[in-house]
């Protein structure tokens, strides 16, 4: 029951965009980011479940080297985007 209360104590402020009580800002930002990631990840399976399933089937046929390349490309792109946003927020 404690986990459920903690879940709602975290979820409701995130949804309402209110500050979380007693949680450091960095943790709040990470939780919000995780929430946004889950929303974005859920859009495609919700809107096009067959296409999503076909894409997963094609991805499962890739060898390890191809999957690692996709992973490292995503890491580099995410890092560059993160750094670019950090730089732009300091410039303006």
C-alpha cells in the first residue's frame, strides 16, 4: 500500500505540474523526463499497433552489431541534443 501511495504522491504533482514536496529538483526533472519518455514511447503502439509490431519483428531480425549501432547512434544523438539545449539555455 505504501508503494501505491508513493506512486500517487509522485504522479499527481507531475500531472498537475506542481513541485514535488521534499524531492530535489534534479529528481523531479528526471521523473518528469521519464514520464515524457513513456508518453512518447506509447504513442506509436497506441496509434498504429500493427506497424509497431511489424517494426519490432524487423528489429528482432537484426544482428547484435546492427542493434549496437542503433543504440550508440541514439546515445550520441541524445547527448548532442542535451548539450545543445544546455548551451542554448545559457546563451539566451
